[in-house]
């Protein structure tokens, strides 16, 4: 009976992973397809890879998305660290409930609502203050607004089970609160910060709905470019682009895992 249950669980797990990862594998395979039809195999070829690297519009959109993701993820990590630290370490202060609600709100609020509110904000600021123009800055600000919530939750969860005796020992030895935070707290929660940064980076890189509201006419990110291309028919270059994104995401995930493991191993060695 136990063997039968194990086989059933393994079968269900295999089908689940096949459902998730088989389409991704097919995208990678068909990025080397000779045929222009993405559903018909016409032989092995790298011509669509060459065509993508000569597609200036797609490359410009990818570079813009990458710059926005790097800046917004870094700012969201810094602000999310501050918000998560306050939520975890300051149990009572005036307006704490409102502050916590404002931090978490972007996680549960529909992106359409956030997009409309952001659009009205930037249009109003442009009329009253003369800027900023909708483009890199407006998209970055919008991405920071909704991604810092995820970083704050990750940091708060990590600080919730943090061993505070280490901080107390550092302060007993004469360290100031700031020195204790930099030398003890920050290194201990570094894996959570890395995870939050990667999450914010990913959310920014593939956001479409919110970006469409706050992007200007001359600022088209990679998801916007892909969406406009797919509406006219799936171009084989999309498969190549997806393969590159998968490779970058997998490499980043592996690097994050190795870095986190090294930090944990060093901590255990001490």
C-alpha cells in the first residue's frame, strides 16, 4: 500500500513538473528552429539568434528594462529594509497600523488601480511642477512603489526569528546601535536582502500592466515590446529572447543559492 502511494505521488509530481517546465523546454528548443512558424520544426538553425541581435528596437527595450529593474530593485531593497526593520523592531508607535497597511497595500491592490493612480499623479505633477516626464523616472518610481512591499515582508519575516542576543552581546562590548546594525544585523539578514532584491528585480523586469500606464510614448520596455509583437503574430525572435531571459534567471538563481549557502556555511563555521 505504501509503495502504491509513493508511485502515485511520484506520478503526480512528474506530471506537475512536466506541465510547468515542458513548455519552457519547448521554447528553448524552438529558438533554434529554421522555420518562421513557431509550431513547425523546420530544422536546426541559429538565424533567429542573429536576427535578434540585429533588432535594435528589441535590444533598446531590453536595455531599458534592465536599467529600470536594476535601479528599482536597489531602491526597493533599501526602502524595504527600512520598512521591514521598523515593522519588526518597533511594535508600537503612532500610526503603525496605517504604516503597515500602506506598506502591504501594493501587494493586494490590483495593478490597474495602481496604474491609474500613478498616471494621475504623474500627469498632475507634470502640470503643476513641469515634470518629471513619463519615461525612465516614472517607470522606476512606479516599480519601486509596488516592489518594496515584497522586500519589506521578506525582511520582516527574517527579523521575526532573529537571535537578538548577538546584537546585545555586540552592544555590551561597546558597539553603538549603528555599528551593531552594520556589523551584526545586516550580515545576518543578507540572504533575505538578496532574496528581496532578486524578487524586486524579477517583478520589475516582467511588469506590463503598471508600466503601460506610466510609460511615455518614447519609453517602451521589453514586456511592452513583446506584447505588441505577439499581438501581430508570434515572432521566432520571441523564443530566442525568452531563452536568454530563462538563462539569465537560472544563472541568477544559482548564484543566489551559492552565495546564500556560503554565507550560511561561514556563519556555521564561526
